[in-house]
C-alpha cells in the first residue's frame, strides 16, 4: 500500500476543445461543407419536398365559402433538412422540388410567375431554418416550423391584397362586405399556420429532428451540429441581409404581377391529371427516384471529403 497521491488524469473534454479537434470528430467528419455535400443536401431537400407535394395532390381540399382548408405543405421536411444539415442549401432545394416534380410534371407550371413562390419559400426556410441552433431543442424546432409558414403565407397575403388594391385581380370577400378581404386573408393565414405549420410542421418535426440528430449527418460525412458553434449555411444577421430580404420580397411581388397581367412567359398547363388520372403521379415519383439515384452515385464518386483536415472555429461557408 502506498500513501502517494496519484497524478490527476487528463480531462478529455478540455483536450477536445483545443486545436484542430474543435472542427472534427475522430479527425474525419467536419462541419465544413464541400461541393458534393452541398449538392447532396440540395437534391435531398428538393426530392423529399417534391415527393411530399405529390402526396398532397391526392388529398382533397375542403372549401367553406372563401376559406380553403387544405394542407399547403408538409413543413416538417424542410425544417428537418435545415435544422440538421444546412438552412441555405435546404432552402434552395425545397421550393425547386415543388416546381419541378409537382407543377412542371403535373402540368400546372405558370412560367416566370413561379419565381414568386420560389423566392418566398426560399426566404421562409432560410430564415426559419436558421432559428434551430440546437437540433435537440424541441422548442426551437417547433418555433422554426411555425415561423417558416408564417413568413411564406404573410408574403403571399401581402401580394394578394396588393393585386386587389391595384385592381389587377378580383377580391375574394363576402358579398356586400368589401372590407372582409382582410378578415378572409387573416382566417386563411390562421388555418395555414394551424394545419401546415403546427399539425404537419411543428408536431412531427419536434419528434423527427431530435430522433434523426446524430444519425443522418454521418451518412453524409458531416459532424452532428454542436450548440453554440457556427452553423454552415445559416442566415447572417445584419442590415445588409435585411436589405437583401426586402429586395427579394419586392422582386417576388413583381413576378406575381406578371401572372396577373397575363405576361407570364413559359407557362405550361397540359392537364395531365385530367387526361390520365392520379396514376400519372407515378411519373413524378419515378423522376424523383432517378434524380436521387444519380445524385447518390455522383456523391459516392466524389468521395466523402474527410481527410482534408478540419476547419477552424469560424470555418463555415454557405
């Protein structure tokens, strides 16, 4: 037996927070996104969001007077992609999936007027997805889903009321009460927030995002997000970004008015569903499978960028 005091053991937690270990796990996975990883996040978000919109084509809408009770989007999908991977690349791909796999292949493509919806959804997912600083926080995930649908639908409501105010489109209001347009838009916004933002957004996302945390990122060669560290592809904070958001919103309004003035170039509406029925939806599903297969092959050929070293504490990029 000895009376000597044993030397204290090293503290691994402190060692892991020093030097190059800050940005990597096992010296391999990094929070830094490479081109192949950005492409994979973009395609995954585009395909999943497009597939969800194809499923929504089967679900009938319920209309009560001027109020439309329908599922506009399955918002938990972009919330999961933005919260776990990258808000920017998830926001860039999700609205494009709706345009390509739903509007274009289903024969409801409005040409340049589609840019309005794309820009609005991009801004909504980019800003709302950046609110998830900790994927394990159910509160942050739920707030993110509600904020995404709020931003998207508020911008859409402003466009609709601007069309009526300018006079390029007829208002949907209660007969004999022109002032009810504000009430109609408000009720529509509330129903979208409840149905798409909460029932099909916050509730499933609050379970899905924490459940997938730490499981989906390693498949793409990424390190699971650590609370407090910079997020790859999150929305910057500052007056310059606010100005860019305002300019993009105004630009989306301009594309919306193109459709109101019948100046929407590139519109394509062949009515495939009316001629072939809901079975034609499988064409879009097949297209999604092909796109996913090709992207996975390209991702595997490019190789997971694991052995290039870890970036510094601020080594993130969009």
